[in-house]
C-alpha cells in the first residue's frame, strides 16, 4: 500500500489527523495557510511589526482548539475567523481606530494592461467607497462580505445586538451600491 504525502492531503484529512495529535499534519496546514494569514494580518493591522506574532498566536490557538472544529474541510475559514478576532483584539488594545477594513480586489489572471487597469480601478473604487462608510458599517460589511462571518459572530465580535448588525449591514450595502455606481 502506497502512502500519499501529507502535503497532498486535503484540509479535512489534515485537520482530522491534527486533532488526533499529528504534529506533522498540523505543520502542513501551517505551511499551507501562513501566506494567506500573513497577507490578511498585514492589511488589517497596517503594520508588519505585529503580523508574525498574530499569525503565530492564531496557529497556537487553533492547535489548542482543534477538537472544537466540527468540519475539517472548513479549516481555512476557521483559521481566518481566529486571526480576525486576534487582529481586532490588537487594534482594540491600541486604543486607536485604524482602517481595518481595506480589502484588496485581486487582479484578473489575464494580465493584459486594460484588465490590470480595470482591476486597479475597481480596487481603488472599493477602497474609496469603504473609506466613506461610517466605521460601524464598514466593519460589519467587511466581516460579512469578505470574511463570511455569520450575523451572530459579527454581533459577538463587535459587542452589538444582532438586530443592530443587520441594520448596519443593510445600510452599508445600500451605501456601497450607491458609492460604487460611478465605477460601473
């Protein structure tokens, strides 16, 4: 019987093995998701001073809570939620409110100049629109639309009632549509 290399296994298998204490399987998940987590932390924290620490803290937390992961196939979004909470905690600890909601819209794979220019234009339009949203709307929008949080998770993270989160998201979506209209 031939063994498949760990790096070729899917997230669900790796998460299951990690949950059973397989450190090597968890190391594969770390290698697989560190670039994504670092990129998100860099954009969220606006600084490279803390990003390695917050990514490391994310993996330490994940390792200690692996038994709470119900669906190993969702390990990526689970890690992103842990990282997001850690980033928000860092920002709260600073007592200053940096723009934690910038998102980067990926350029199309086609690297023709007009496609690259269009992607840059769209990215700038999204960043400009997000910058014009009130802070509470911006945070809710990013957590829902970018990080794919549930309403309840957003409410918990921002210490708001779910009804308030729904209202903020509704206004944020309407404002984003209005603010992005010129770009279309």
